[in-house]
């Protein structure tokens, strides 16, 4: 049995995520646990951004299923040029805006979009992204549909990088012009980084 002090300390830690590096290093992202958020674990985030360390600066990023915004905010902290956050929960969007405002980052209103990701990707893109973060809820088997829409509606720049987080046994169908760059298993989580080219080799 925890003492009351220990329980409160545990809950407090549970509601915050560290920013690992960059201009906001060690700042905290506040999350609301009432919405079944599944923020990317710090150990995975460290691996991912080590993979991206030579590509993140000045990149244009898309954070699908943004949730806490942990990946997109980490990208901004490391000097990504723009990050588009997509999430269909208005309360999560509100907290995301609140976090960015607390970092004195006010250039976010055009880049935080309250919409279902599939619905948004069904619209032809007016911008090509250099980096895309795909970490959908594990219970929803929608990765293959998202990948098709990213290609079909021209969301991806040549030599773009796509990060995918899924259950270890989840199988995805890849376009022929996507090439695996990095892959790692952490517990029951499979993380992958793909390079996408305009033409296949």
C-alpha cells in the first residue's frame, strides 16, 4: 500500500512528459489521462529522434493522431520548421494548444487541426511533408488505409521519412517506393522508420 504522498507523486509524474532535447529541453508536456492517451514512451522517443537527428531541422512534419503532441512538440523543440497536429478530440486539442502557449510558441493556430485523420487525409494535400509520425490507437487497424491515402493524395515529399509505431505482430502493406531504414522492438511495440522516394529503385 502506497502512502498518500507517494500516490500523489506517482499521479503527478504520470500526467507529465519530458521534452528530451532542443530549445525546450526538460520542459514538461501536460497530458490529460481521462482520454486514454498512449504517449510514446521516452525510451522510444529517444531512439526515434536519434534516427531523425540529421533530418529534423527545418523539416515540415505531420503528427497524425497527435494526442499529447509529444512527437510533434519534440520536433518543434529540435527546430522543425512546421508541425501539423491532427486529432479528432476537441479536449485533447485544447490541452495541446495550452501546452504550446505555455512554451511561448504562438504560431500554432493554423497547424492544430481538430478532425478525424482519415477524413483529413482524404483531401488532396496542398503541402508535402518531410517527416510523418504515425502512431494510431493500437486497437484500430487503420495503418494500411492511412498509408494508401498519404500516397494517393500526395502528402509525402521525395525522400520523406515516415515513422510508424504499432503492435509487434501488426502487418502493414507498403508501397514499392517505401524502403525500411530503421526497425526496433521495444517490449510489445514495433517501431519502424521508412524512406519514401518518388520512384522505386
